[in-house]
C-alpha cells in the first residue's frame, strides 16, 4: 500500500473549498517532473468537479515553493531548461489563470523563482508574516518564468519589477503587501484560518462573475479604454442572462441572502 503522505501533491476538501498542498517539504516544495504531473492532474480534477467552488494552493512544511529543483536539472533525462519552461511552467501558469473557480495562494513560507510566480498568478495571495518572495532567476543567469515577466510589471510597475527581477532581492511578506504585490499579510498562526474563511466567502459568491472579473481585468491591461468598456458590455450581457444575476437581484429586492449556484 502506498503512503499518501509521500505523494508530491496532497488534496483535501472542506465544504466547497479544495485545498491543494505541494508536498516536498524536505526540498521546500521545489518542482520536479512528478510534482508537475501531479499538480496539473489535481488542478484539472478540481476544474472538472462541480462541487468545488474555490481552490486554495499552499505548501507543506516551512516553505510554499522554492521553484525548480535544480538538482533535477543535472539528471540526463531532464529536459533542457527552455523546454522545461515551455512544456511544464507555461501550461501550469495558463491552467491556474483559466480555472473556472477562484484560486487563492496561501503562502506559508518562502516562495522563490517559479514558486513565487505561481503564487502571484493566483487570483489572490495571502501570506504569513514569516513568508518571503524572491525572484531568484538572475542569481543563476535566467529570466523570470512561470509568468513572472508578465505579472510583475502589472502588479507593481516597471521600476519595482525590474528591481526585484534584476537584484533577486528577498522581499518580506510585509514589504510585498506594502508594494501591492499581494492581497494580505497575516500572522503565521492566522494564515490558514484567514485563507479558508476567504475561500468559503468566495465559494458562496457568483463564480461566473468572479471568473469573468479575472478575465476582464487581465484582458484590459492590453486594451485602450474604449475596448475595455466594450468588453465590459459584452461580459455583462452574458452574465445578466445567468441564474446568479437573477438570483442576486431578486435577493436584493427581497432583502434576503442570495443562493448562488452557477459555476
């Protein structure tokens, strides 16, 4: 019988919230090919499971994710770095960005390299006060990947993005919050209670509208105002026909709590 605790990724459910835990604590949950395969599979399963209405991504032990396991790159069977980025990190970043439910990163410790950008690619990031974010790529002669070059300037502006990426400076969770890189920084003991309460709140909301909000905001970064306004109209037209919009309006008028069911 296999030991489930040895799996590279763990999955647990609490109501409509599914928590996915990267599980290589001895290596700060750094990525290997087996972890990539496991994480992609559980994300696909969560996306296909109607009862899942919010996903929480976190790490086991004292780290969130230290990025790529560099020891694996010395294996003759490991793909070249460029192929690794295109075949594994690119699909992972896109998969997270296209989830049909909100995704929250609960950053419990160091998030470095691709691990930092995996977290930042989630819809919301809540970090423990002891956590840290490091764009470690320049220290080994590489550029940010897993979406880092796209995410960082949009989150904190070009000046901060260039500084973080070029220096590889370690950024505390408190600094990350002040810079606007993450949504919330909380005491370590409050991390998971805070995240699970937030996840439960989002799970009870109209998911189609939340996911459309993500899509609209990401798309608007490459649009002028007129195009963004048109996209808002297109999305509103579709959402207005959904059950959750009707339910939300009816509940508001009746002064009762809404029950959202669309996904």
